[in-house]
C-alpha cells in the first residue's frame, strides 16, 4: 500500500528511540510483518534505503520476519491458518472467521553503534 | 542490540487516540468515509448535510490530493468544512486530522464527517480517531471489489451501496456483492442507497442517529 509512509514511520521510531536508548547509528533493523497487514515486502525493501538516506539508519540492512495469518473459525470453533482475509475455513467452508494474528507491523529490534 | 517492540504506525495511533479523546470530551461523533474515486462520496455527503441540516450540528473534513473543489461543494450546503490537501500523499493520517479539527473547531455534539482520499487501499490502515469507517461502493463498480480490496471492507463497519437507481441498466448482482463483503467482514452492515433519487437515505440517517447515540451512551 503506502510502503513509503511505512518506512517514514520506521525511521521516526528509530530516531525517537535513539535519544532514549543512547545510540547514534543503526546497522540492522529487524521487523515483524504479518501476512494480512497489507504491506508489500518487496516494495518496503525498495523504499527503505531511500527513506533512510541522511538519517541515523543510512546504509542499514533490513531483516523482515513474516508472520503467517491466523484466524478462528466461529463455526468449527477451531484455530486455523489463513493467507488472505477472504479465505474460507478449509474444514467447513465458512467465511465466519475472526482474524487472530498476522496483521502486525512491528519494529522488533536494532543492531546499533 | 536494542529492543524496540513498537508498532510502525504507533505514532499515527497516538495521534488517533488524542483525536478520539477530544471527540469524546466534546461529544463529537466522527465517521471516516472511504471509497474509490467516483463512488459518489461527495454527493452522498452533500445530500446528507442538506437533509440533516437543523437536526444535528454537522461539520466536514475533506481530504483530496489537490484542489478545494469538494470543500466548496460542502460549504454550499451551509455546513462548516475544511479541506486537507495531501499533495503527493495517498491517505489522511491522524496528525493531519488533529490539525484540521483544531482549526475547524466543530460544535459540541456535532456529527463530523471525514471524507478520505478516494483510495481503497491506504486509508484502511490509518486510524483517524473516528467512531466508524463507512465504505461507499457504487453499483457501477465491480461487485467483487470487497474481495479485491479486502482490507478496506474488513476495516469498515458499514457499507453504503450507492447509485442503486442505476441497477436496471447494469449487470450488478447485489446479493453477490454483499456476500463478498461478508466474506471479508462477517459483521459488516449494508445499506442500499441512491444519493440522487434519495432511495434508502432515510435508513442511512437512522443508522447515523442510532450509532451516534450508542457512541455517546
């Protein structure tokens, strides 16, 4: 979707945390991105270098941990894996699913100097 | 190594929480209207403003990439309106809305409509502090839009299916469209309306009245 604004969000968090956690340069960034978060990972990687230029994260490498989509089927009362919001339950075919995981977009940790 | 453990859109969410608190303090009921360009959002809105004028205080924040044409259409109904131009941006964020609310200063007890940028992708992820997202889909678009753009229909609480006066001239299967919407969001409410003929508009106003009461309860 708006991978450029997402990268700007990442850099804002990193810069705000620099003062709190005492670092001046970031070498590696680890993110957790859910399969249902709407983020296109290739586009995110593409924007990341451009947005980090002239910031404390310039030249840093980006590692993304992809989190699979999880849902709860209200018909079967069972947890299951989903790859998209419109997936039916593989057991009963129902669309009455509650997404329980895989919509996160998080900065996990940084390697800093 | 330093731990961060923060949401990437955390900053937006903080601004959204501040907006939500302001809305609660002043009993402002806020709806975030989202759709693709050309669904008739502004026409739905101008008719709504005309019809509810005098009953409830109303105010509007208009989001578009460029021009203040929509805000002018809104002001012509007598409702106070402020235009946000996102420039190159594809969505409104909670920070922009916070500034707009400060300058617009809606009356206590108002219904505030935020007309988001016509885009079914990006506005889904940005909480503005609204009570509900309302998705508008017109029957001149594809009936499978809810599954083509699932995030938006998942995020919305109400779907307004607009331009239903054109149904006799189109091959649009209303039931199939509603079924697609419920696949991505089993709880979504659906109202069929036509902002030009007025059909279904009373149900939409009733939805606003009762959702507003529930919000302030």
